[in-house]
């Protein structure tokens, strides 16, 4: 997991974090990709709590420095669009005194603290409903905190994204679908509003369970993680599971999950393609790198399936399937760095030093 987008070995055996920065951080540190945007990069998660342990992180700012994901759309919105008015022309409220600010802040903290304590005594459904309430409380606090503060008028087409009605349930397909769409909408809107030009969007984590998602029930595999291993290791394709009420092969069930996750990536690509930019679309000027830490033989990265979407301003020739015969993954990342302006770069990380680019991709 640590190596996927860093090309680096472990920082240490205690954390299993990467021993170097990830692809997008290398670009931010060595090119003008950020431009004048107020936020350097955004990291969002779907169907995952977004914590900073090694199984949930794919981006690193440096050796042993993980960048956690934000799983809450409400909190992501607050971080990305703080200060934008979105057409709100109501007069600002009088500024609070320092004492009033401290009292309000303390009340919010007391409310959140009590609710967090209550969470430990609730069942799954009640806890998910409470999560929605906590997100709403975060949004209310953000609005209270910025009330009366000067706002900035957003760019044309930059719109407020609704973040309500989503729980942390990673086993309900409708909820995961909506969760994914809202996080994508936030990411695309952040690009459109020029708040940032770099984003990381994670679906699940290494070892994700998602028990019951898509109607996967107990049997030889009752979670996505178990199904993945069962499918990849079953060379005879005879293992069967129950998915959506039907008995299907593990391989077929695995394919159904792949299509489900792929549809979320397709939604991102379609959103980018719908935005005119220059002589083409935002997708033409963007590179989406879709990969995962599970290859076709357990957690080995050999072979490692990766999909590149978007034109990257014409730097890469698309519309192809390439079998690169188990070339080091560092070569792919070096090619991406070169395509994004770091033309003299020959290496990333320390697993395959000076690997050079993936010549088939150029």
C-alpha cells in the first residue's frame, strides 16, 4: 500500500508508512502545478473512515508523513470553500466579542463531546444517524465561525455542493454511490472554482470489508476483502458466492464489484468532460490515475492494473491497452512526472532507483 504512488520502501517496520513523498507531492514541490490556488491539494475518501493508518493512506508529504483522507463531505466542503459567498448577499452580522466567540466555541465542543461519548453505546444504524447529525453540527459551527467575515465571490459556474443525507455506511450501495458522487462533485467544483488543482480520491482501503455490499452474503466470502482473494486465487473459477440473491462464481462477483467501483470513476471523468476549458474540456487538461494496491495475485503489485484517463494536455496517447510485462511501477510514475513538466526526472522513491520512464506510454 505504501509503495503504490510513492515508489518507496517502508519508513520503518512499526508504522509501515512510505519512506518518501507520493506522486502528486513531488509535482507540487517541483512544478507550478498549484498555480495561485489557495489550497495545495485535497484528499477525500469514500466507503472508508479516512484515518491515517497505513492501510488507509496512499499519499505522503515526505518520509513517514502520511496525508489522511477526509471522509466527511460536510467537513470537506468547509475546508475547500471557506470564505466563498455562493451568491449570499445578506448583510453580515455584527462581529462577536472575544467572550461571545469563546462561549459559542465551548458550547459546540461540549455538544460534540457528549455526542461522541453517546456513539460508543449505540448500534450501527443509530450510530450512522448520529454521524449525519455530527456532520450537520460541523457545518453549523463553520457557518457560525465565518458569520460576518468578508466573503469572496466565486467564479462563474462555481456552485455550492449539497453534502447532506450521507452516512458512513460502506455496506449500502445507494449510500456509497451518493457518497462517491458528492465527494466527486466537491473535487470537480474545487477545480472549477480554482481552489486547488490536485486531488486524491480513495474508495475503501487495503483490506476493505464492505460486508453485504451489492448483496454479498455469508458463504465462502462474506466481505469484499475475502471475495477479492477468493477470486484471484481460484484458478479453476469454481468457487461460488451469493451476490444480489443469485449464486455466481467468485470471479463474476469480483467483476461486479469492479464495475461498481469503475462506475464511480466514470462519474468523475464525465463530470470533468462536461466542463469546457480552452479548446476542449477540463478532462483534456487533467490526468486521472486510477490504481489499487491489489494486483491479480493477492497484495502483490505484479501485475498491477492501472487506468489513465484524460489527455494531460496531449502529453500521453490514450485509447490503448498496454501490457508492459511487469515493468517496475516506478517507470509509470516517472512517465507521469515527465508528462506533467518534470522532463529530466528519471526516478521516484527508492524501490527502483533511476528506473527511467515507461517507454511504451510516451
